[in-house]
C-alpha cells in the first residue's frame, strides 16, 4: 500500500487528512521565544492572536526528524511504500533533511514539490488519481505537472517576505515606498515576482487576466487562498469571470507555517495551466 506524507507547507489541515488520504508532518514555528508545532500545538486563530500581541515576525523550521522517522517507519515496517512530498527545497530545508534521513530505506521516496500551499494540494490530487501506478510512474507524472502549476498571490505587506528572506530589500522598497504591488509566484521552486502593478486593484486585474491568458485546465481545481481575513480574496473573486467559479472548490486559510512568511491579508489563486 502507498502512504503519502506532506508537511504543513502544503496547508493541508489535519482535519483534511482523510479527504486527501495523507499523513501530515508539522513544521515548527518560533513565536515570542516559544516553539510550536504547526496545526498541533498552534491553531490558525492562536497564531494570529500571538502575532498581533507580540508584533514580532515568526520564524519557521523543518519538522522534528525523530518524529518523522517514527511516523514513516510505522508504515514501512508494516510493508507499505511511502512517498513524502515536501514544500519546495528552495525555501525550506525539509526536503534535504528528510531525504538524508531515509537515504538507506528503499521503501521511502522523498520528492521535492518545488511548490507550496495549493500547489501541493494539486499534486496530492494527482497522486490519488494514480495510486494504482508505480512510484516511478507517479513521480514522472508529478514532474510533468509541476511546471504547469501557477501560483499568483498578492501580499498586503511585504515585510514578512522580506524579513524571511523570500523577497529582496529592493522589491520591498519598491512596494513599500512607491506603492508598487508585486504579484508573487513560484519559479523553479523559488519565490519570485511575476509582475508589478501600481495599486491593489490593478494587481487583482492582472491575476484575473492571467487565467484567460494562460488557460485553466479544468481537470484540476483553482485553489483560492488567503491569510487571516478573506475580504481581499472575496474582492478578487468578484472580479473573476463567473465561468471559473465552479472550479473554486477550495478556499484555503493558509496554515501558520505559511502565514508566518506572507503576513495577514495576503491572497491569490493556484491553478493548473492548459499548456
């Protein structure tokens, strides 16, 4: 039997484990000199309460490796194969650390998603469609799908991305001083700027226009994501052609491990392009 693990960089919640048929590895979050396990000892509501109370930008780190080893070997010792799908190795040390942990275990495959959040949700859905295939075949399908997964997001503030090392100080200055809104994407596993627009409304129009320009593969959902409050996301949906609404089956309030780097009131779409 194939067992699939994801970390909380996927933003798949613990209550969604059965829906996605996955096991979840919690990333660690450091807030106000206290360490928490994402989604285990720190809920989304608790995260924001602490964030606004301390006004300090949190830090994140990879899952506890001893716990990862124990969880995975529970299945491999029972004869199962395990596929571990991590958040992009370009923004987290999870992939390299976990791959090293299981380098001698032939029943474990560690795969770098090169993505995060809704992008990993989409990859998990692809795995679930192909559970009857070999690990090699599944991995090949994921490699073919990843370049077609498009993440387009707008942070309300750039402070969190800049301090977390996900955005350069130059981009932060442009956005903060000149009010130029960068639309953030993933490219080759890295967080980067897809486009720059003046003002929130023009940034939203860009995301909406990209759905038409790139084309949306209707075999996959559009994952509509946000952090903290969903008003910005609601405004984006209002601007979006109604033909895309049936594909928006998921509205994801991103887990603390991701919100720690995006800050509150970020929002955007994740979808699969036609080509």
